[in-house]
């Protein structure tokens, strides 16, 4: 069965610190990969996505992620976090298999950034 | 900017009662989804819907659940006889296409079954 693991459930950083959130998935075929963010009181919104091409993907608000196929990983990074990055971050995978278009989700990582 | 809306934001119901959760997807989207998140657990896929029929459903989506697009704008999730374990946040999403196309999410409906 497909699954997604996020290694860090709660992360606390100071402003200007670097961020890396781990995401691994289990599926042997072609996948699309996503990072969604949910700011307090707001909708889930897309940070970035990978579906083909350059494995280093850049998203909104200075976030980037690198797809490493051999490691089944799609880690999220930001060189310098801000207080406004405080949010819940979700990694999700969409596996290409027949009509399968559902997103499989990680548990999420709660990020707190201290000013 | 167009967005997915959901009503109500919070629904409290008694066990065994029927509930209908409502969603208005983005107007030119063709693909619709329901997900749910039980407190402290992962977001789980329930069902996807396209061209007025279910495309895929999870094993959670049993006979107690149904979806409908009753008119050109609404997309509803009905739970026929709620159980305590149905208490969760229910998210509606829509997308313009399959696969890599972004799914846009609504704010969610928190369902509490007493």
C-alpha cells in the first residue's frame, strides 16, 4: 500500500534559521509529489509540486524541495524562516496507477517560528 | 481569486442522524474530492468524482456515504447514519484536471458526532 512518512511532527525554530522537513513515500511507480501548507485559520494551500523534469522544485515564499527518486524522498527546505512561516506542513503523493488520482498524505509537521 | 467554499464550518449531530456537508468547488473545475482528517491522524482520501460519477473511493467510503452534484455548483457529501468515529474535519477539494493539477481545498467542515 502507498504511504507517506514525515519525520518531524513538531519543529520549533528561531527566525532566520534554516528549515528542512523530511518526507518519504512508498510506491514503486511514477508519482507526483506535493507540499501543502495550512496557516492558522486558513485553507490548505499548495506550496510546491513535482511531476517531472528538474528534481529541484521551487515554490512560493522561498520554499524549495528536492525529489530524490533513489531515496523515495521529497524534502522541503527554506534557507531562512520567518515568523510568518508558522504553520502546519503536509507532504502528499499522487501515484499514477489507472484512475488513481487521490492524494496520500503524511501526518503533517507543525512548525513554530519564534521571532 | 476563486476559492472552494464549504458549509457549515461546524456541524454537531447525534449518533445515527444523517448529515449533509456542502461544498461549492471552483466554477470551471471538473474534478471533485472529499477527504477527512480525524483529530491527530493523517488526512485520508474518501472519494473522487468526475462527470457525475464516482471515479474512485476508499474503503472508508462505505454504503453510509454518498456524494452528489445536485446542480451546477454544489457538491455534497451525505453520511446516512453517523457514528462516533465519523467525527472529523471534512475537506472538499476540486481541480481542473487529473494528476499533477493542483487540488484546491476548502476550509473544511468540522463534524462532531455525539
